[in-house]
C-alpha cells in the first residue's frame, strides 16, 4: 500500500472508546441481573396454567426476565453500533500514526468482517489485534510488530463461545420439545460467557485507546496530522553575479 503524499486528517477515537466502555459495563450489569433472575426462576418456575396468586414470585421473575431481555437487546444493539464507529476510527488512525506501514485491511473491512459469515470467525480478531499492534510510532515498529496482550485472544475466545451458546439458547427457547429448565440452564451459561466477553472487550478497547492516546501525544497530533517536514539538507541555488551577464 502506497502512503498518501498529503497529510491525513486525524480525529481521536478516545471519546468513542469511552462510550463503548460505558456501554459494555451497562451491558455486563444487565446480563448479570438477568443471570440471577434466570437462576431464581428455576427454583420458582411459573407456567401459564398457574394463577398469579399461586406463584407471585415466579410471575414477577418472569416479568423481570422479559424486561431485562428487552433492555439487553437495546444495549447490545447500541454497543455494536458504537463499537463499529470506534473501530472504524481507531483503524483509520493507523494511517496517521504510520504513513509508511501498510495495513492488512481497510477500516470498512475491519468493521464489516464482523457481519460476514465464516469470515467473522477470524478476520475481526486479526483486525482488532492489528489496531493495537500498529498504534505506535514508526520507530517502535522497526524491529517488527509486538505480540498482542493475552487479553486479546481471551476476549475473542469468550466472544465466540458466548455467540455460539447464545445461538443455541435462542433455538432451544423456541423449541416446545425442550424442557424449560434445559433452555434456562443453557441461557444461564450463555449469559455467563457474555459477561466474560464484555469484561475482556472492555480491557481490549481500553488497551487500544491508551496506546493510541500515547502515540497521539508523542506525535503531537491536533485536529489534523502535521505535514512531513522538508528535507534538512537543501542545496542552495548558485548566486549569479554581474560578471555572469557581462561575460567577465
């Protein structure tokens, strides 16, 4: 990839990263509450055949589980949107930090890879890892790309497991042949994995954000990246004297 000869516009991803981290915290808390209520619902199951007065706690738990599920969906969709916005900006900033270093993907591909079947098993992790690796000044990358911290593969492992088990839980909840207790237990496992995924996603976003902010300070980047300084050794043009024109 050939670098652009012109200065690349720069916009910090710090605010976007903070929003994503707040949403991840809210989502983890909501999922934790859902996990607790789902566990209690096993001890106090409520069926449609029961009267409200026969099992009021079970009825309340059912309502709370429903409301938390709706809230989780809203927070999840919001988090996905802001995560994509943050990732696009953070990936695009790599062109500013290292204009002479090629990127494996484009910012659009880094975001879009999350939504492409089979591709989303590998490419998103590689793109996020690359953001951390190349969010440094050129001098720091001369000896090669550093290994990403252990939290990165751990995050991706929990993300894949949580997505897989969550998909199974959703299918079981719509299958009338599956006992409600079984579907609930799978849902509890999916919730637990989602919480771990959210915690490590927070650590990943935080690590990338701190690395980019440190590089931004080193390069003294403002709203726009500074143009490259002119060569230090510019030869001066020969001075023409009057004798040059008079033939002397």
